[in-house]
C-alpha cells in the first residue's frame, strides 16, 4: 500500500467545501480527477491542520507506490502546466505540495493525528532501519503498529505509521530527505498528560527492546521536545490533523460540481 500526501493552503474564508461555489467545484473536480486513475483505493481521508485551519492535508491511498505516476505525470509535473494544476492553484495561496510515500495510512476518525516530519541530508541512505526508525524502535523504514495489546498500555496512542518520502523535499532553504511518522493519539487530553507529565523519560517509551538512542542521556530527553530534537540532524516539523474519511465511489457519484474530471 502507498499514499499520495497533498498539502494545500487555502485563503482565509475559502468556500472550497461548498460545491455551489467556484472553489468548491474546483476542489471536488480535483479529487475526482485524482481518483479516476487505476490503483486508487476506495478509502481516503483529508483534514484541516488544527493550528492552521486554512491548511489542508489530503491522503490518497494506492494499491502500489508507482500507480500514482500516471496522474502525476499527466497533471502535476507536465509542461506547460495542465488545466488541472492551473485551476487548483487559482483557489490556493500557493502551489500544492505532492509527496509520495509507502505510508500505510488507513482512514481513522475521531483521533488527533500528530504528523512529524524528520529531515536528513540527501546522502542519507533509505535503508532498513533508517536513523529515525531505529531510534524510535520502529525497526524498519516503513510500517505500522497498533499500540493496543503490544505492551505499550501506558502510552495513550492508538496507532503509529511511518515511511520515507520518496522525493527530495525542501526544508529551510535546502533540499533534504524526509521521514514521516503519523501518530494517532486517543485524544488531546491523553496526549497532553503523557507528554507533559513531570519527570518522564521518553526514551523508554519510544524504543523496542534491544534498541538504543546512541549518546543520549536522560537529561537530554526529559521533555518531549528535547527528545524530538535529538532524532534528526536537520531538525523536524510537526502539525496536527483530525482526518475525515471520504470514499471514492461516493465522490464519483456526487453531483453538482460540474464535469467529473479535469483534462
């Protein structure tokens, strides 16, 4: 399974969720155009960033990693720019960002998802395990774990998924490799309590038996932010999303948003 992750920023007050408006018609046609392609799975998701609600993250799931290439080559990476991309950019603050991953991201609602991006030099091999997965105890460069029932009962997390981004990404003015970790917390209150409880040593929660966090002492990781800062040489970024499911068949049957697809 693979995921195409799209990050977009709409202008304040955008009506893109209303199909009766121009922005809404373009938005729904955008999703339809993507999902008409072979290999796009039925269950997908999108959500607003909790701390920047004009920013939106969309996750389109595919059976295999390369099955999104026909869409990207025809509509996104083509020259001159496609009508699809021109229309989409006309309702956004800036051009959307498309990232391909093997993130096994099944739709999950009613959970707050912490989206962490860790950045590495371009020379970092996309090997197993990657530096982050080793330090977090994830033990591979892509995968997922359901926390309930695997011995982490004291951690208020429902599920974590992780993977490399296939493309190079820009971070603070330089190109880098990015490793994503999506963590579905059971609720915001449980997350806050866990992260900010006094004296917690995060290294013992975020590693599997037999793994180490090389060179780190308890004092370096006594806070959650302190722990994160030691995980990647080029730093990290974080935001939160409450994702909503949407279904391919339902969207393709929707009426009222103009032509089914954009050519």
